[in-house]
C-alpha cells in the first residue's frame, strides 16, 4: 500500500473507530429497555428495536476491534509511533 493510500485508510479507520465509540457511549446513556430505531443497511427503512438488543448486536459484530487491529497494522508498516491517539485505546 502506498504511503498516501495508507494515510487515507488510516484516516478512514480513525473516523470509523471514533464513530463506533461515540455510538456505543450514547446507547449506554439511554435507559435500559428504551425503544430505538435501527436503520436497515443500505436503505432508508427504519425498524423499531430496543437498546438492549442493539447493544448485544453491536458487541457481537465488534467492527471496532477489527478496525483497530488494521489501524495498528498500518502503524507498524508506516513506522509511525502515534498509536494510542485514535479512539482512546
């Protein structure tokens, strides 16, 4: 991967990790059993759900862990010593 491509990918991963972290923090602040809407992937259709169900699904997918591993791998390849600045990990 070129240096420019690695920088772009790293920025995208940074954005995704931060977005997921904010979403999880917001969902934790909602009372248990509260109703929320979930957007169907790749469409504008919304489904009624609960916070508990969405948190369980979010944890089972754990995209953040995958993204974080990829981010650290890019750090190793680029020799950048700024690991730890993204997503508060």
